[in-house]
């Protein structure tokens, strides 16, 4: 299986970033241009839950929506899921994503490192790595700071 990953440094605590990522209402307010909404179709966010991300107009050239099956949750630290339907599923199968939030040592109450990692298998040999998904995810995570500053 192939993988791609990246991270961004945030000037908010890991606990706050985690709270924002796991709260569907907050997540939909960070940047409606990128993510217009998130909701659980089944479950409450624990493993086995189904969550849909409805992506905003800024990403419609790439992906409109993604239904994810939650695979693993390490509360406050990482959230992993497999894409089970949507445009990404048409290009990669499987497509697993993990978001992680780690405090910066010595600045635990102020900063964190937010990570994104995808493990995927292209359906065809010409399918490119999901660089656009990586860039969109990291750009979206960076907006957590702006949203937090506004609250």
C-alpha cells in the first residue's frame, strides 16, 4: 500500500484542535468554502460509525462528498477512517486517512502539530497520489487557528 503524509503547526492546543475536529457543527463553520458540513449517518464517532463530509465549492473540482467509516479513535490524539464512497473511492481502493493532533513539547497549552496521513491503493497505474487531498486537508487544518481566534 502507498502512503502520503504531511503536517502543520497550529497555535492552538491539541485538545482544542481535537475538539474542533470531532465536533461536526464546529467543523462545518471553519471554512464552508472547503467543508460545508459533516454529520454522522450512523453512530457517534466511535469505530464503526459512518460520517459524511460535504465539501464546499472550493473543492468541487476534486471531491464533492466523502463517506467515511471510522476505524480507530485515540481520544485527543488521532482519528482514522476509510473512505467507503465518494469520488476518492473511484480512484483509490482502499483509501485510509488518519488525522492526528500532538502537543508541542513545552508548549502543550499553546501549540500542536496536526498531521494528515493517507494510505491508499490506486485503482489504475495512472492514478496520481492524492496530493490535492493532502493540500486541502492541511490547508483546512491550518484554518483551525483562524476559527479559534474568532471564537
